C-alpha cells in the first residue's frame, strides 16, 4: 500500500488532471467507440439540415446514446474499459518520459542563436527533432497498444452483452488479458496497431511540417505570440485528416476477436486492415464517430417523396406469394 501511495504522490499535476478529465469524459469515449464500430441501437429519425433545410436522417446525439447505455446497463455501463484506458495513459506518459531521458530533444536556442542559423541548419535541426518525435510516438504506441485493445474490446462487449473483458477487481485488466491470449494468442494484443501507428505517425509528421513551414516562412519574427498557436491548430487539422485510421484501428481490434461484435451480422469478416478501410470507404463510414452532438446518417439511403429512407436488404427481397 505504501508503494501505491508513493506512486500516486509522484504523479505530476498535469498528468493527474489528464487522468481526472479522462474519467469524467469516459462515457463519451464509450459512445464514440461504439459508433466507430457501427453500433447504432437507436434508429435515425427524419430531420433537416440546419443551414439548407435539406431532408436528412438524424442519428441520436451522444447524450441520447449515453441514456440508452444507462437504461440498459446502469451507470456502470458508461465506464466500461475505464481502467485499461487510464493504465494506457500512465504507460504512455512514463514511456515518453523515459524515451526523452535516453534521447533528449534538441537544446532550446535563444532568439539570438536561432537568428544566426541559416536555412540548411534550421531544416536539419527540424528534421532531427521530427524523427525523434516520431520514434518517441512509435515506441509509446507499440508498448501501450495492448491496453488500447482491452479498452476497445471491453466497450465492444456492450453490443452483445458479453463479459470477457470486464468484471474483475481491477476493472477488467486481468480478465481482458487472459481472455485475449486464450481466444486469439498473445499477438492479438496488438490487433489494429498498423492503422493506429500509421495515423499517429502521420499526425506527428504533418503537424511538425506545417508548424515549421508557417512559423519560418509565413509569420514574421515580430509575430512571435502567434507562433504558439500554430502547432495546436496544425495538430487539430492533422488529427481530423487521420481520423479514418482511428475508425479502422477500432474495427480491427474487435474483428475476429472472439467477441460477437467482431463477426456478422455486427461486422463483416475483414481479411486485413486495408480490406476494412476499403469497405468503410465504399460505405462512406470512415468518419463515423467524429461528430458527437449533431449526427447524420451517412449510409445507403433513398429519397421517397419528401422523406429520406435508409436502404435495407428487405428492399431487395422479392414479394411473397399469396
């Protein structure tokens, strides 16, 4: 107990705040993962777009979705997978800190020293730091991914009311680890890592390139106060561009995992992550879960009169004989 207390006391304030925020907002993450998996238990309703008034099918907001989960499983259902997710954040933080200790970032330069650098030296310095940041991110993702797998699968159990990854005294960490290895082998703990890794590295690389280009070739030296926001805006844009990889990774974590959610009729039998990407792209589903408050049905649909109707397999069945 003393070791645990000392560990808690050593958690830096910014990490403690991040963990607390994660606990509070976890119900939204549960809904997001279920939406990424294509689970829509509440049928869409007729509606119109805010700007054009065009008829659309509106899906429930995240609050309606949370209400459905609470009604079915109680409040505890909204915190499925919270323990492995918190553990993942801790692992990522301390892994990144250890990486920075072994491979420290480029030394900070004063404004005068930075002004003396020519373009080639500035680009070389930027290249070294970008490669280091990408390596740091890659190590963090690879080491923490088993906890991401357990988080997603614990949430995915809601779809078919399963309990392989939840229920033990540490919030499913031990049960999830045992069942994952038992059902699919130890390598299944890294299911879906390829698209996640590709997306994370893409974000680090492109956001670094955009920030460097804007700060050095667009903004003037006297606009130093603006430069601090450039990286945040660039990161937001890149996260949006890489979001489809999150959806693919989530689906591949559950696909063929031994959970009902990873098989028909809940999910097609994907061969690999590129097959999953192509299928979701063909169905216009790569962005599902990106909007949580105003959501529109983007699957196959037809216009019947002045109403939008989702396309279902029943539409293509021959009429029954009398």
